């Protein structure tokens, strides 16, 4: 795995760190490949019970596509008469977003600075966002004559509503941390110097929790957003049966009766 993305698993928590601080964690090809592979590894590893997605440095979480590399790739496309450059959406961004949103375990984004374009998309794909008070979000796409990718056209309307999402996409601007919190983009704002520790604390708490239940919660919320009440009630029945059959549910009930703190196994 390239050193532009760091990957560590410890005590059930997979920490994925974008590691190009000198480039504001912009996404060149090597970084996109490494990020895709890291997220997939976390999703497929049964030992991983939660994921923390964060970034090195204090200026940026991720500013999206590396435009310096992008310019050269577009020029090569023109010379060759191909459109390979934009295949990055299919080959890199889509797999990252699907793995983040579909893995049956919670994902926390620790947003340490600017999250723009695909960086914004990856943050929105997380289940919970801990945001530094110096951070900001920007859709950015229209500013470089592009449409939304990295799932933003799906996630952003569900967080802020379709009208506001359209406004933010048509007229990209910097959304500061406090406004992001008011819009529901940020779940928690913390001092910048405390970001890494606070985000890790949240992620570690989730890594020690009832993993089967968390996975069911993710699935239920996603399902309910696009299905009728009747269909959602059936899905809740299915998912509750699954959660109720887990070892962790038995542990939780026994701990409640004994007035003890449950020690979950993640299964």
C-alpha cells in the first residue's frame, strides 16, 4: 500500500489516514488506489469493528482531485483521443464510497481541515463526522465545470435537504464548521488541536460496541430513505431478528439485569 495512505488496525479499530499533507491530501492516482484498497480491507476484515477515516496535517482533510496531475492526464486523453481520465469515478471514487456506506460497521470521519470535492464526498459517506473548529466544507465541482461525484448527489440532499444541496452544488462556497454543524454535516465540533484524539475516542467507543446492531442501524437508515413505511417496517423486523440473535444482545440483556457495563464481542 502506498505511503500516501496509512492503514493500521488495533483493538478492533481500523485507522485510515490520508497522508499527503504537503498537497492538502489531494487525490492523485496512487492515493486513490491506496485509499480504495484500504477501505475495502477494513470492510472485509472481521477483526475490524469500526473505521476512522482521517488525514495528516492541519490544513486539509482532502481537497479532492489532484488538479496538477489531472491537467496532464486530460492532455494525454486529448492526444490519444480517449476519455480515460474520468474513469477515476468508476474505478476509484465509487468503490470507496460504496465500501464506506455499505460495510456493516460504523465509520467515523475525523475532519481536520478543508474537505472539498471528493474529500467532502468521502466525509459524507461516513456515519459520523467529528470536525475541527477550523475545518470547512466545499462542494467545489461546479467551480471546475464538473458535476457531483463521490456520492455527493446522494448523500448531501439526505443530510441538508434537496433545495439546500442544489444551492451548495450550483454555487460552491466554504461552509465553516459552525454552519456545517447547524446543517447537520458535522455531528460534533472540537478544537483543532484535539481533533485526532476526539475522533479516535468516538471511533474506539464504537469499535467496542455491539457491531451487529450498528451494522443493522446503518442498513435500516439507508433502506428507510428510499422505501415505503410498510417496506421499512418489514426490513426492521428482519434486522431486529438478526440483532436479537447476536451474542451481543444476550450479553447486553444479562449486563442490564446485573447492573453491569456490557463487554461486547462484536458478534
